[in-house]
């Protein structure tokens, strides 16, 4: 079948009219694969790329890719393989950044595809790995263990640079007990997580980072794809109705800060995003907190994408007091609010809520501060402070020079 070619002139006025464009093309009966190629001047614009078929969403790669292939048995990471339904399909374009003067954007659709999809590398355990966080034996309530994890990370299924197996191996190397993989606007990775996790001995929690131009949010759980093109209150309600857990990501982070207005905030917030490490003395999150939902579950996330970050997944580490590190148990623990956050990894100082006490572990000489600014010095390597004496949460541990070490609800 001859290629379908769309030649467009797009500029900032088009972006202001609509952030998304759908370009239709036909898939003939019996077609085994399709390929989409996107061409434009990447020095002056960012155009996101995705695909939708007659039976539903088939994937998204944002601005990370110039092409993709979908076949019955294999697809480019970020896209769902499977039989190609005959009929009307659409290439989905996200007009993320465009110059004032329109540029040429060309989309070519090939049916069948001319390119192959290379398989991901096989899982390989890291040569060196830190002890799992759970082996620290941190104090916990009966039947529970504090497991170390990261609730925000990316692979080649969106804009990360390492495969799922490579990402999981880094989490093992860092000493994590679990890892959430939260790709932008796609769930193509969900079906692969159990097998990759078993191969490397680390549970992988399914997630999606619902990504819009006015903020990002993670949806955790095997609840299917969330349509980020819909009004924000609708997709949050849809995620919750399906049993997903929703967390607002990096609410104060630069051009990706949360700007959507909501009548009701979701149940969790990524209060400690990795970018806070630019200034560990920053008090921005404590200025935000009084205006947020006061019973929100506190989470952290490394937002890991590639080795050039200079850190591993688990920076910061989110701890959950759970019955096991498996996804269902981790989600149950988060829903119950049994979380804590520490920097920079699983072996750093921790601040944990255990019953009616706070336990400061490995924090001798640190300062414990409550939400109202009342502070006290931690005098022991493992110190227990009653909640009556600690004050009102959330609580934080800081070093003598005021750098943040750990957070507890």
C-alpha cells in the first residue's frame, strides 16, 4: 500500500488553538504491521508522537522518538503490539513547543512497516549491589517490614534511555526492594514488568505518569491507560474509580509545576522530588504544605531517566511499611499512609512513624522539626520520640547545617 503522507505547517498559533492533533490513516485488512515517521526541525520545536487504533490507544513516545513500529508480536517500546484492526487509525501529535513562525511537519505512515523492532537486551544482574533496604531491620509494627523503593522512574518505554531490564538492574544495584515504573502517557510496559521483575528479583510496580502541559501525576496500579487529553478532574476520577492510586508529581518543579485547579486533591503527593537536591536547605515544600490536602500520603521520586543524572533510582528513597514488597502490598501500604522518605538512599538516616512514636534511625545529632517549626536535637543513633512530644506532622530531619535528611508523615 502506498505511504500516507501528511505535510503540515504548524506554529505557536496552532498550539494555542489545540494542544493535540489527530491525523487519520487507513489500515487495510490483513496488514501485519505499520510504521510512522515524524520529521520536523527539532532545533526549534518539540512535537510529541503517539497512536490510536479503532480498538483504542496503542501508545505514546512524546518527544523522545522520531518513528515507531507496531506489529502483531512486537512493537517499539511505548507502543502496544497486537493484531492491527482494519479501518481508521490516527497518528496523535502533541504540540508541546512550536515557534511563532510556522515550521513544516511531515508525518509518513507505512503499511506494512519497512523497519524492524530490535528486542530488548536480556536481564543481567548487576555485578555489585547494595544490601536491600529491608535488611536494615528498621522498627515496624507487627507483621510489617519497611521496604525501600522508588515511585518515579522511566525506561525506553517513554523518554528514559535504558531498557526495563537495565532500569530494574540499577534499582537492585541501589539496594531497593521495589521500583515503580511510571512511563509518560503509556502502559506498554505493564505487561512486561512481572517477567523482568522475576528475572532480577525485584517487584516492579505498574504506573503511568499522566503528562500534560499544566502538570504531571502518577497513577499507580494495573488500571489501564488514562486519557491525558481529557479534563484533569475526569481522568483523576476515572483512575480512582478503576482502583488506581493518584499522586501529584513534583508540584513545584520549574516548567512542570502543577497548575491545574481541582475541587478535590488526590490522595498522594510527590512532596520530595529529586530536583529538591539542588538545594537541600530549600523550604519551598513546607510553604506549599499548608495549602495542600493535609491527609495526603507523602511520596518521593527520583524521576530517573539516564546515567548522566549522576544518581541511581532510589534518590530519594520512599519507604513503605508493608506485608511484602509485592505491588499489591506496596499499594495497600501507601493507601494506609505508611510511608517515609529519606536521602540519598536506603542506607541513609530515616525517620519512621511506628505506632504512636517517631523513630529516628542513624540520625544522631540531627534536628527533628514538626510542621509548625518546633525543633529538637536527636541524641541517639536510634531515638524514639512520642507523637505527643514530637508535635504535628509532617516531620523532617535536617543536618546541623539545615540540609534535609528525611521526612515522615
